[in-house]
């Protein structure tokens, strides 16, 4: 697309005289906030054409960069011509985003590597199936608080997105051990997994992740009440690259299993028993007594 002719004053060139696709879109407009770019459309028809070209070629779309809430019609209009997205972040579209708006975007963007759908509760399992079929290069996926995620749609994801490295399944309460095990078996490159706030997840799923995903670095098991010491020991044995583990409110996980990871320098979200006792004592009496911890 070439810019329409613009009148010149005093022989001086203007911004629109620069090559659009070679200079303006990839090297200049990409550094401006999306909200400002959208405002530029009102300057002239030429700027409107330029911004439409930019929108069709942008690699990353983050709805939060436009404002606290993006209207449905604006979302549809902004992405209607884009087929080259690599990153799609839509967590502040949760009030209205349904399959009707999302599926066309997913269907025409086969290069997506990162998708963020946290809290988009009005979608359905068809959204995850569409993602799995259209995005073979997917690396990172957040489905936190998407309770519509079920075992069948997760299996589809595992079958088609084997390059997946990070998945957030926080509060996806339909999922049980069997579905998580299947994901771990198919997606062995996983480095970051969150299964937080799911009382259905237990030792079976955690042990399968440990044995199938040797690259695992971060695991969030917050509030997984069925997780016990045995699976934590398996994590310590099979995941040498583990850097952080969250087990707060996992009442069946004790220091006897955590101490192995703590000794390796793994970041844990629970303090050692003695440290916890000192904190509680300080809360009660208002000061912490001196204790020689080197004895």
C-alpha cells in the first residue's frame, strides 16, 4: 500500500513520505503506544490508511494497552485484517469476550506463540480446541480462572501444541489428574505450570509432570489439597532445573519433603517451621525473642 500524495510546504518532506512498510510500520510506529496510534487515525485519511496497515501487520496485541476496557466492536475492527499475530493478551476483555469474537482471530493467526485469556469466563471449550488446531507453534498459554476448560479440550491442546513451554491452569476446576497426566506426557518441554486452586489435583498428576517434564522450572500447586509429600520428593528427584515451587495451603505437604528442595536453593512460598513459629510469636507478643539459630 502506497501513501496518497500529500501537499508539501516549502519543499519540506513529511512523515508520510517515508516508506510505510519498510520504515514507518516496523521501525517507528511499533514504538508508539497503541492508544496514540488509534488517535492518529483522526488526523487525516492518509494517517488512517497508515494505521490500518500497521494494525494488519502488528505482531503483538495487548488489549490493556488501549485502556481499562476495550469495546467489543473496537476489538473486532482492530484485528479483522491481521494474520501475523505472535502474541495475544485479552485478559481485560472478560466481560464480553465469547467464541464469536475470538474464534475468527484465532482461525486466521497461525503464528501465535503466546495467548493470555485469564478470566475470560464466557468462552467455551471450543475456544481451546480452536487454539490447539490453529496454533501449532504455541509456547505460552494462560487459561487462569477459565472454568470452561475440560479434559477433552485440554487433550486437544496436548495433541497439537507439543512445543508448549508454559501453561496456567489456575482454578480450572474441571480438570483432574488424568487430564494433567496426558498434558505432561505430550508436552515434555513444559517449563512453567500452574495447577493452583484445584482440589482435584493430587500426587498422580504432580509425579507425572515431574517424570515427563525434565525442563520444569516453575510449579504452582497453591491450594491443591490432595498433594502430599510423596509427589514433592519425586519433584526433587526428577526435576533438577526446578527454581520455584508454590505449595501454600497444601496442608499435606510438610518440611520433611520441602527441605530437600530448600537445600538446593529452590524458591518456596512457605517458611521453615522455626521461622514460621517466630513470625507467629512476633504477631502475638509484639517482638521476636533472640534465638541462636547456629546452635
